[in-house]
């Protein structure tokens, strides 16, 4: 057999359903589904029997994944056929028209979907709407093309959250809920069982990318912390064992799977091999897997062949046991014989009829009955929309003269706009419940929580069983009768890894000390401003001193933010604190150490250029140097952004075994490449500072002790910076110890430098209120010995030069006056 549905030709019952499968002889083939009614019921070739020949045919594209066993797609055209037959029998719906479905087999691939879509467009006859496809991968491509051809699309099981983007897909609707509907269910489940940390394993493709991003944002907003880095899988690359191993060592025990079921089989197999099963672990997965999906290998189209993992079905069942999936369920359950509908069949009648039809055709049932309900309602939604537009057109909705549906073609955007609006306004009770579309074109969901459980003998796993539903108003879990947290997890609720927090007392002490440090720094700024004209302060460049003090304030604030980031911050603010911490610490270090480095360089420059006619470096040159260092830091901070809190899980040995703990770290996606560059850059600055400090360390002039203090401060900064960097990079399992060392060293560093540079001046100014300094010597020209006796400050040199220039001016003035009053005297006389 060339196609999965050709076997229907050999079954007598297939006479009424041949049109539903004749397309499936090859991928992308096309066939018209012509349905027979009444007088033609006994025809031997129903595919050529033309029902209602007096009616105008309305051809609708229909895309089904018929060659994908995991999807149970071979039975879906039967549901579409049942819907068309019911519509034809209803004289109040499109009485002058008949729906004809042009079937297409997409095989759940985008290539076949686009090929079939183009083939349909080139078929000659007008296509009025699109039903399907069933898979999101194919639906995305067709939904992008449909607006350009003025076609409205109603899918039945394409759940990708991406399809909710109305700016990108304005003509797209679906009778199944979006994956977005599962996010509140995941959040409610996680909240119900008190889990605060989860990991997300997401298959990287357009179906799951946006779902994972939105899910993570919602979880974090609700106070749930997500694993440090999003684990991802490239489609077709089976690197699941490495990812599961990473998950195992992380310590996170609650895992959400955003993957297709073939990858889910590999993940559960890898988890089983590592003992990652209930009651230690629990998995939450998407809801649209087929029944018993873990038992058989899966072929997902010709382009993707899946090899089963090295686990038996029993081993996979052990790993899947107690995992949870949220799922949409109809407001009128199919077993409710009293439920009614507006579409020809009640939910109960449809289930019975559809089951008997696909069983007679030899198709697997699996979840086809549930999916068939969405197909059936999608065809009805299309018919109701076309019926409403037909009435509007005949009543003059467009132009002065009435038009009809037969005037529609792919260039009639005005008629398609009416079809879009009619589809958006649809409301009817179908076989899957109340059918309405929200502003995103999605079905409004009712969510139920399912769990995989063993049967009574604990040897055979059943399809997931419902144990609770999600209240649509409060978003809380409402347990079914007889269900409770104890029945969901009878051996105990799996314990998520606990975050290791900084002790409140330690954080309080450091916050208090850092606050005192800020007050002390402000006092130093006031001291510099008030006494800036005193020589003891003036010679130390008070404006540069203010920059050093501002840098110290940034460092004090860093001590506080580091503690907040790991201790008392909520999830809503923790990322902002991470960003602030990195910026404050980086810029604070450059302001603090960069200014010290610039002042040290000026001292070095002076004593390597001792000629009196050599102009010393002005303060603005040193400020420019600091500005360059800040510009480099800002460039790094702009490139490496945003910084967010990442939870790294590690197993910590305790008396009762290895216990999972989570350690919070501020990280960015680009940090892996750029942080080593920044550290190397800062390391070079420290080496330059150490070199300058060594070169100017043995200055002996008493009046220039500011240089001596600067040199000591540079040594101090370099040593503590190296220690802090090493501690910050090591994976230490005691965050209190790390915070104690980092916070303490930063506080000591900032406070020690301020004391060395400014408290000494305060003491001297108290002992010498005038603040005057007697200069004891001037540097000589000998560069080999100058640093031993000529350590004067740049300001002092400037004053000496000004004095010399003033004396020369006075001499010239005296000479001028003498020449006017008396004869010229000799130089000796003048002297």
C-alpha cells in the first residue's frame, strides 16, 4: 500500500468514506471529498456520486496529518466527512451551497504543507477557507501565507502559542486551546504542591520557543524560580542523556517538559537509568501526547525518523509514573448522554458514531476521538461563518448591488474581511463543548489535570487519569471527588531543592556596617569641600578625592545588594537587583581604583620628568583617564546584558545523604565570553597599579606623604581584588561564607582607603589649623636619584613656577624704571 489510508478500499464499510482517504496515496496529494446522501447511499462508487447537484459547491482546503501514526491522523478525515454530511442535512445552513473538502496530507511537515497549499491555489477552482493543518509546524507556514491570498484558516489541533500573534496571523483561528492555556495550569499545580523551584527542558523550535519564554516569565512572576539556564534540545539531535545528567546534578526535582513525545521517551529513559523517578522526582508535560505514546517507536514524517531508547516499555512506565499533564476537556463530557449540541450530533452520539467508523476502517483509535471532535467543530465553524457572510452579501453588505459567495476569489479582501469577522463572532455548542474564539482567535479553554498511574496490580499503566480541574475564575486546583494531595502523591510530595539563603543576621550586620560606611564617605566629601582651600587638602587634588569617595559609596552599596540578591528579594525584583549589582560594582571599582591609579601615575610622571620647565599633569587630564576607564566599563555593561538571577543546583553532602541545594548567581547569556575579557582587563590595570606603586614606594619627603598613602592604598586594593575574584569564581557550597568574605573585604577595602587618605588629613588639620605645609626640597634633574629626595606634588610645582615667574616680572619692572631715572648700571650693581 502506498499510503496508510489505502487499506480502506478493501473494506466494505469504506464506501461512504473513500473520499476522505483517496488523497493519501502520496504525501501532498490532493483529492476532493464528495459526499453522498439519501438517494446515493447505495451507490457502488460514492466518490463520483454528486449529492445535491443543484447546490453550488464551496471548495475548502483541508489539511490532515494522515501518515503520522503518533498523531492518529488517518481517522480525522472521517470526522470532517461526518461534519459535512450533517451540514448538508441541515437546510438552515448554506441552503444553496454544499461544502466540498479538498483533502491534503501534510504528514506534519512544513514542506508538504506548503506544497499542498500551493497546489491547491493552482488548482483553478476558488478555495473559500482553510481547515487545518493539525500540526503547528505546518500551520505556522500556511497561516503566514493565507492573508496574502485572502483566506481564513481554522485549525483543529495546532496549539503553538506563536499562532496567537494576530499581527502575524490575522486570519488564523483554532477550535483547540493554545498551549498558552496550559501555563496557568502548570502554575496552579506548582503552587498547589508548594514547589518553589523548577527546571524546564524545552525542545528548541518554533512550537516551544515562545511557550517556554512565556512560561518562564509567568512562573517567575508568581514567585517560582526556574533553573539557572534553560535546557534545550535541537530537533533530531539526541543529546538528552547529557541534559538529564546536568539536571540530575543540579538538584532540581520538579521538571517541566516542553518537547514532542519522541524526545520525551528519550528523556524518561535517561531519567530511569539515573534513578530520577517518583517519589524523588516529578515531571510535568504538555497535554497532547497520544495514548500509550511510550510503548511504540514513532516516525514523525519522512524527514524525521526516531529510534526508540534503550528502555523497555515497563522501564519507561516506571519513569513516567505519577507525572502530571494539564489538558483541555469539554464542558459536556462525551459520556454525558444528556448533553446537547447545535451541530447534528450530541457529544455522546458523535463519540459512538466516530468510534465505530474508524474501527471499521481499521484505523487506530488512540486519541483520534478527542481530536476528531475538534475537526468536526472546525468544519462546522467554517460553514457557519460562510453562511453568515452569504446572508450579509445578499443583503448588500458590500456595494449597492447584492453579491454572493460565488463572487469571492483570492483578490477579494473585502469579502474575506467579512469571513474573518463572522468567524470571530461565532458561538455554538459543538461536540467538544462551547465553541467561541477570543481576541487571539483561540478557543476558550476549560482545563483538567491528569496523572499517569498504574492499574490495580501496579504492572500496567493506564492513559492519564483526571484528578482535578482548574477553576477558571480563581485559577485554583479543584480536586475531583475522592482525590486529594495524598492520592496524587501517596508516597509523599516530591521535595524541590531548597535555595541556600544568606543568614539574616549576617546580612543585617553588613547592611549596618555598609550604612555607616556611606555616612563616613559623605563626611569625607563634606571635609574635602569645606577645607578644599587648605594647603593640606588642596595639594591632594580635592576634586579627584570626591571621585574616589563616590566610588567607595558604590562599593558600600554593592555590599548591601549582594546580600539582598540572595536573601530577601522577591522574584519580581531580583533580576533588576542583579543588573544593579553588576553595574554598581563595575563602575564603583573604576571610580575608586581608577582615580587612585591616575594619581599614582601622576606621581610617577613627575619624578620621571623633573625639569622645572616641564608642565605637570593637570587634574582634567587625570579626570579624562578615569572617564576612559568608565567608558570601557560601560561598553562591557551594554554588550553583556541583561543580567538575571540563575539558580545553580548542587548536591551537598549531609548526614542523611546528598541533599539538593540551589545557589543563586547573577549571569548573562554573553557573560561566558566577555567576563574573562573584563577580568583580564581589570587584571592588567591592577598590574599597572602595582608597578607604579613599586616605582614610587620609597619616596622620603615628609611634605609629600599623600603619595605614600596612595601607594599603600593601591597595594591594598590589588591584594583584596585578587582574593575577591578567586572567591567569586569558585563553586563554594556555603553562600554565607562567600558573602562574609566578599562583603567583609569590600567593606574593609573601601573603609581602609578612606581612613588612609582622609582621616590622616583630618587629624593633621586638627593639629595644624592653618593647614600650611613647608616645602623642604625641589626635585633635581637626575632621574636615577630624584625619587629619593624629590617627591613634591604637582600643585606645589605650579606654585613654585608661578613664584619664579612673578619674581622675573618684578626684576624686569625694576630694570625699566631704573633706565628712565638714571644712567644704566652694571649687573652687579643691580644685583
